[in-house]
C-alpha cells in the first residue's frame, strides 16, 4: 500500500488533488458533484481522479453508475490512513 500511495500522491501532477479527495472522503462520503464544488475543480477532473483512485482500490462507491453515486474510502485505505497522512505531511513540509 505504501508504494501505491507514493505513486498516486507523489508520482504525478494530479497527486495533490487525489490527496485532497482522500482527506475529504476520510471525513464523510461525497458524490462527484459535491467533491468538485468543495475542491473548486472541474467535474470531469474530479471524475478522472475518482476513477484512478477506484481502479487502485483506494476508494469505493455505492450506487454504481447512478446519479448521486457516493464515494467512500476503501476498507484497506481506511486502515492505512495514517500511512497516507504521513506521506502527505512529508510532501507538504518539503514545499
């Protein structure tokens, strides 16, 4: 999981947005539209990041392919949230 998180968060320009999505979903579930508003990002950008996170089992959703589909952290991500937080904190301190 550690290598995957490094790749998802530090390995590309989209990493900071994916990290923000993970942090927000740690608080409570949201749908794509709500995330786009909360992050002030384009809806399609958020959908792209959600797809990447879901394909890598970092998040999961309910109501697949339906309007208002809610996204949650996966059980594995929930168990490794402290690891994610440490990675993000280390990256944030360098900037």
